[in-house]
């Protein structure tokens, strides 16, 4: 047997802190059919450790050891149960031993009683009953196999037997009652008590009357139909009942003025009236048939006014009638005209004649007159309403005729009540499962169950409860006994039922069972954020009969049947039927090390529009939350401040880690108003090319700077920008407020935060050191590079072109003059070699000249000698 009681568990946080020590926790009381866990809690988590477990009994199985890694304060373990009895459990942690004694109970209860849940007084012939297998504490006992229950009764029709299915504890069955009855049930193991059912069949009357019962030709009267119970009480029936109204001989009367002999009519709220029209002289019978309630009839005579007297003879007497004569709310007064006091001969009313209607404690029109609708009116109808109970008289008078009276009785409305019968609690279901909670019935003034359909029709009941949720908050009572299914954590929740279309209501009351107590089992201490087991049991005479851990609620997280708490708590388990139990537990935390977190807040001064990124160095598992009046954004390991107003502001950062005491770091910032100037240098494609800009007299780098006041700012952008092999030439300046400048040097007025963009044309720069033809080109231009020779020592020694140090791929570096298509910027240098041919020529010339000179001298000597 497994019995579960719904509970409410409240955790009181921030309670006093208890001193804790190393502890072995195993539930002291366990039920064989349930699952349990134990836990070993330690203080010192600086190193890993093994905890050894042992037991002296084979009814309990535990792991041989528990491994607790460094940084962990506990280890949980499963407990397997194989029998009932007592067992000792020992744990060894280091050189210390821990002992725990446990007791295991068998929750299976083979003995049971049969409990019959049945109305003891009823006016309904067809009702529903229920039977339960329960123990001595009225806790359900669940069958291990399909169990046949034999039913024996007198004065009723019931099946010979009903089957309680395997794993169930109850069954429901219908019964038809013929009179005062008895009912009992039995199986091979148990017999129920005999219940006695008092039966008084519900009887209904269909009442019918006509006014007047003697009608003049070519006039009309009224047919009234109302439903009552056998005591004469109006049977208010909110839905519409389709019935049949019929007249015999449609040449005498018709129900709609078109000579129809039969017409469907609809009774609403237990009452109906219909005009009937007269035609020829004669007698007719009006009948009504109300399905499920009965029929009624009335004779009507159509007669001429006084013979030999003109039909225009004025009436000299009145007849008044009220229908229904006894009511709890409203009725109708009918005034009819006759020409003699004995009401034998009908007479037509005189149009525009005034009638005075008076009464006490009734509401009606006090002055009325006959109106013609195309026929000669003999009767007229006046609605009456009243709330004060008792007999009341209505007086009707008109000039020329005696005053007449009619009586009506206002009776108090019939009071019906709703009856809740709490059903035995069904264990084995969770708080999210639906189970039968109550048997709901409507009782009459004598306390007997009645069939609500015939009294109320579709009776809508609103169910209100803070302790239960039903499959539908609005239910329709269609049977004498309606089983209400719902979900609740309370054994018998308090529920209020209110009828939405009838003045009845009821509230269920739960009766505590003082024979039960609650026990809470959990360790004395646990490490913050780590799971620990907690069990609440329902005990009878010290014996656990059920587990209620499925319904434990707490601020602690719940994971795999274990709780996770982060604060010292006191647990209180409150059960509506039993009482409460409490247990205080200490939740201890570790302390952060210095290197677990660090933050560099930077300078104390911030400017409006400035972004300040504060980065954190966080150990594994450390998280943070930021609180500040300065707008900010957070990422995984940083916070970005975005000040938007001046003033002094505090920033607070809370560092957290599961199982650790939180740490707070705070910093104050002074935010001042500064004008942000964003500088951008971009190429023709809008891509940023970083550069240094002269702002006033200082060099600043893009993307910008702050100004302390408004005014004119002097800016000097570079004429060219070369980054690597890319070159750019200044084209113009634009600002976000619409200003434009053609020069790279400009004085720009600043009246608020602004973005200033200098656009540079994409340009190819070629440098030819030692040669000619370099410069700035657009893409696709033809570049002609030439390396002319040059003198080193007059004309005697010259530098002669050898090759280019670099040319783009595909061009010959040994060509002295080369033509290149501009694709990208590059640098090249002419490599020369020295040419000494001038000196050689001079030397040769000198030698030749000397030879010639010497030759000439010799020849001159020869010639001179010869002359001598």
C-alpha cells in the first residue's frame, strides 16, 4: 500500500546558522517499496577523499565507497532495500567512524475493509454509488489482481458484481431504486456494512388553466401552463422545454388565429402562457403535453352574448383570475368581461374604458384599458410580481361595474443545497495527476438527493478553490451523484460550489485525522548549491505508511529527487488533515579566493557619449551582476558603460558562484558633459583608413576626441595617406550636420556632437628612386619609368643603368625604359654600374699624342741633320 498526502512545504531563508560537522545521513525510517538516497557531508573540501560504507544486514545494499573530489563538500548515494527489519550502517572518513541505525517497513497491507459511498436519502430513482478498499485509517488499499466484489440489495436494481481493477482501490456503479432499499458488498476477504437508502420518488404536476373559460365569438382568451412539484412549488427550469398545445375542433378555437389545431410551445422557467382565438360557437378541449413531466387539459365554451341583445351590449360584470394562484416570484392577472353576474354570457370590453388595479405588496400597472387588435377584446392580461410572502388581494374597478377581487399567494422559494462527500484519498498519484476528490449532489429541503435535471435542467456549478484545480472550473450536474475529478496537494481540499443559474451554494469542510503524524528526514547541514536528500513521511502509530516527498515544495531547486538550497533554511511541512512538522538545516558556503575574480574600473572620470569597457578576470563558474544608474551592457566577461547624463554615480558588481558567499565590488564615477567629435578618414569605397589629424594644435588619432566647449575647431587632415602598398589622396570633408569643405585644412564650427569625415581618393603611388616617371596615378594609367645615365667624375666616370630593384610581376627589370599599367602602388630603385671608358680614352689619347710628339721630334732632328 502506498498512501500519499498532499503537503505544503515552506522554506524560511536567512534563518540562524547552525554549527555543522562531518555527517552521515541515511533516512531512519524507510518503506520497502520506495526509493531513497543518503549523503555524506564534510567540512574540508581542500582535497579528494574516499568514504567507505558498510552494513551488518543483507536487507540494505550500499556502495562500498564514495569518492568526493577536491572542491566538493558532499557525495550522495543510492540505497537499495531488500527486506524489512533493522540494520546498522557504518561510514569511515579518514580515521573517524559514523554509525546510523535504520528501520525498513513493509507498506503492503493485505487486509482491507469495503467502504460504500452512497446517498442515504434520495428522490432520484437512478443514482451512482462507489466502493473503496480501505484500511482501518481509511487509507486506500490497492489490489494486486482484479478483484470481484459481489453486491446484494433489496428494493433496488444493481449488477450482481463489480470489479476493482488491478492496482486500483475503487469502483463506481449505477443503481436504480424502487423504494426504501438496502445495499451491501462482499469479497472472499471482507464484507461491507449494510447501508439503508430512504426513497421518496420525485413527482411533478403539469398545471393548466384558461381565462376566461367562456369566450365570445371572434375574441380571445389565455391558456396558462406551469410546472410544480408535489408540494405545489413552482419548478423553475432554466432551459426551454419543448411541449405540445392542442385544441379539439379548430373551427371553434385556434392557438394562433390561423385555425391551427396543434402547435409546439416552449416552457421556460417553469411557466408558459398562450393566446387562444375563438371562431364559431361550440365547445372545445385544450390539452398540453410536457415530455417527462405529464399532461393536462381544460374545456372551453364559445358562446354568444345574451340572446336577442345586440352584441354591442355593454358589459355589466367583471371576472378576475390570477395564474398561477401560488408563486414565489411572478404571476398574471386576467380581467374578463361578462353581461351577467354569474359569468354565463360573455361580453366584449369597451375600448378606452379605464380600469383601476390596486393591491398591497405587489408590483403591477395601476391604470389599464382595453385595446383592440383586430378582434373584439373580451379579456386583458396584467403581469404581477411580488417578494413578500403571504396571501395578497388584488382589487379591480371601473366606472359602472362593481369592484372585483382576486387572490394570489406568494410563497418563499424552495431552498436546495449542494452536498459534498469527500472521497477516500487516492495515493500513488502526483500533484499533477487527476483523482476523484468529491461526490457532489443536490439535496432538497428534506436532505434527500434529487435528480437535478428535472428540477433545474442544465444546472451549471462553478467550483472555487485555492487548494484544488478541477478538470473544469464549470461543471454541469446531470446525474444525482456527480464525481468531481481534480488535482490537489491537500488530502481533502476546501472547495466552494456556486450555481450560476440557481440560488444554491455549498462549501466542503475537511475533518483532520489526528491519528496521523508527519516526520521529516534530512541531513543537519548541506553545502550551498549541492543536492541533498529530504523525505517527509506520514506515520501512523510510529510506522511510516507513505512517502510525501513528491509534494515537497521549497525555494530550493529540486533535481533528481534531491534539493539544492543556497541559504540556511527552516523547513515546515504542513498537512491540512494531520498538522505540521519542521526541521532546521544549515546551508554553509565556501569563500572566494583573491584570484577568483578581479576588475579594473579605470579612471574615475567619464564623459557623456564615451564608452568605458571594464573587463573582469573570472575563475571558472563565477558569474556577475551589475547595478548602476549609468546605462550599460554586459558580455561574458566585461561591462560597457555608456554615460548619457552628468553627475556622480555608483557602480556595483556582485560576483557569485554556486556554493560561495557573494562578493561585491563598488566604484564611483564622475560623469561630465563633453562634446564628442568623431573623426573618420575613409577611402572612395567608404572603408576606414586610419590616420593622424591635427585638431587645434594637438595630434589626435581617428576615430575622434572630446571637446570641453562649443566653438570653431581647426582641423588639418593629411594631403595623402599611404598604408603599405595602398595610397590615398585627399578629396574633401563632410560633416554629419551638412557642412562640406574642399581643403584638407579647415576651421569647422562645432555646436554639438558631430561626425567629421574626410574622403580620400584611392590612388596608386609609384616611387622610382634614381629614375624618372614616378608619382601618383589612377588605376589603369600608363606609367613610363626611365633610368638615364649620369656623370660621376666629369665625363670620365659615369653611372650606367643596370636594372630596376623591383617591378610588378610580368615586367622586365633590365629594360632601361619600361612602360607599366597602374594596378597597385610600389617602390623601385634604379641600380647603376660605373662606366670608366672616358678615362681609358683620355689615356689612349695621351699616349698616342706623346708618341706622335716624340716621333715628330726625332724626325725634326733627322731633317736638321740632313740639312747640316
